[in-house]
């Protein structure tokens, strides 16, 4: 694992956090590979599998956390890098729910790290 890759992954995740918190789908889109998928159980207990386009549309349809007084409460819990792939576990408060996201990233030929898949678990904040 190189220091540069670690820093680049951290930067991608920070942009992901900023995009969620600011409701900025263009920032979010920049962190994902266009073919990425998002999967997990929604607040209603049903399994959701979304394309990147569907996920961005969902985020766009919700109130913007930074405008609604929701605190910025997001952190990287772990990053595991194996050459040109990585897995990151992050925790984020979003729309009043605590999420644990498992992000799978890939280093693209241009050297940038992008999220290729997101699997999440969420529960209401107590």
C-alpha cells in the first residue's frame, strides 16, 4: 500500500461524504465509476439494488442535510488496499439514519480511485 494511494482513497471518500452532506450529486458522481451499483436494506426493510443513476436521483430527491441542520458526522473506519483494488468501511449519519457503508474501489488507468460498488446497512439514529 502506498502513501499516495491511501491519500487518494481518503480524498475520494471525503468527496463522497461532502456530496452526501451537501446533496451535491455532481460531487457524488465524481466519486463513483459510471457502472457502480448500490445495494442494501432501506428504511422499510426491503432490499434495494440501485444503479448509479438511480442512486443519484434518490439523493437528489431528498432534503439536503447541510441545509436542515443535520450535523456532519461521517468517518472512515478502515481501508484495505490490494494493488489496484481497495475496500473501505465508513460510517455516516444521513437523513437521520446511521449508515455503515462498505465501499469497493478500483484504481483507474488515470490513477484516480473510484467507488465501484457500495453495500450498506442503516438503522435509525437513537
